[in-house]
């Protein structure tokens, strides 16, 4: 029988409707756009992008080739230049589009995807993200940084060369505020961090636990919105990703490598989004919040019900997902 599940953090309801999995409505990954003859992210085409903000090189290579580049987005949603101004227009509010929009080019090889990276390559990408957040945090106009990855056309990717995007905002997004407020309310009521409580419960019972290592756990969340949705969460109190030490990034790379390989074995070539949920930039020490990474394969479509209610219908219970992934041998 279908059941409704409530997310303990933001209060959102999800319908777990296993009967819908029997419909012939599942979707596979649509073909990616053909790779352009001129790929601006390829080595040798650096002149086609804005100058790099950060570059990691292969120091063992005689040519000192680059491994990861961070560049400004050529078509930014927001810009660093200018003055932050807020004003009202009648009953409406607006502000200048101050912020930052950057691209982390994760590899010089356009034929390799994130799910195929080794642990060292993943760690280098994580280091670049950490350093860019630390740098942008010094701009007092910025309140929040969203890190996200779109892979595959169904996930919103328009460039097949593997990359992650960073958008710094002068406001905290509504979704983040809902998470923060829900976590704060739980903390004030129970005097505990809701994310750490979730980890404790999943480790104790193991129903939705996918994998773990000394620093992180990967779970299929209780109120999963999508089939095979996974979270990676630190095991120790940590509200801000940019406070991670190098050794913590090492273990994060290890668990991300494992999770992506498990999903690839389970789903084949699949479209997905990865989002880093982080504390606001000037609030790194929140005792009630935990940064975490959300991985959402795009196996079902969002329709009118989801748009009209804000709720989601998921045909695959997270307990089934976790059990299936745990049984995969790498």
C-alpha cells in the first residue's frame, strides 16, 4: 500500500507509491548533446574561456598539464562587479544581480565522466570547491554558495564535458532556509542535531544505510523524493564544507567514489544531479546544521502533482534501494 513519509528536517511530505513502479513509465537516459568539434574545456582551448581563477597542475608531467581548472562562467547568472542595491517597485522588491558564477572543469578529458573518476581525481575536485568557497566567503556581500553538478540532458546538462558549477548569492535560498529552520527547530526542541540523529538511527538499524567509512555515511533518506536518491553526511558535527581538513576530503573522495560506482553498476549510464547543501557563508559554526551532499538520479519525471503540491511521488522505497546497493560487489 502507498504511504506518505515526512522529511524530519524540512517537513516536506513524500508519497512512496510502489504500485507506480509497475507502470511502463520509467525513463532511461536520453542521448547527450553531440560533442562540439570545438570544446572550450579541452586543453589547448583555454583562450575560448575567461582566464582561470584556480588551476591544479600535474607537477610530474614535463608539460605541466592542468588537471582541474576553475573559470568564470562565460554566461553568468550573477556578476561580482557592481554595488549591491535593494529597492522596492510598488509592492515588489528587487536587488542588483550581484554574486558569482564559476565553472569547475573537473578533467582535461572530455570522454571521462565523474562516475568514472578515481579517488585522487575526486579529491582534487573537492579541494577546488573548498578553496573557492573559502575565497568567496571574504566578500561580505555574499550570503550563500550553491555547488551543483548536472550530468546528462535529463539532469539539465548542456555541456557534456564533465564540470561542476558554483553560484554565489547575496541571499539565502528558500530551500536552504527551510532546511536551516527545520534543523534549528529540532535542535531547540530536542537539544540534538537532527542530521546526527538520522545517522545514529541508520547506523543502528541499517535499513537505509548504503555504505560508510570513518568520516562519512551514505544513506537512502527516509523521505526520498526520487528513486535511488542518496545522501552523504559527515559523522561529526560540521556545518560548513569549507572547514573540512585534507584528511576529511580524502575520506569524502573515497565514499563518493564508492557511491558513484554502486549507482553506475545498478543503473548503467544515468543522468543525475549532485548538490552540496551548506551553511550560509557567515554562519560556519551552527550547532544544529550539517553540510551534506545530495545525489539524485533522474529516473522519473516531475509532473503536475509535484509542481502543484511541492510533494513528490517516489515509486521505489529507500529501503529497497539501500538493500540493492549494499549487495553490489565492487
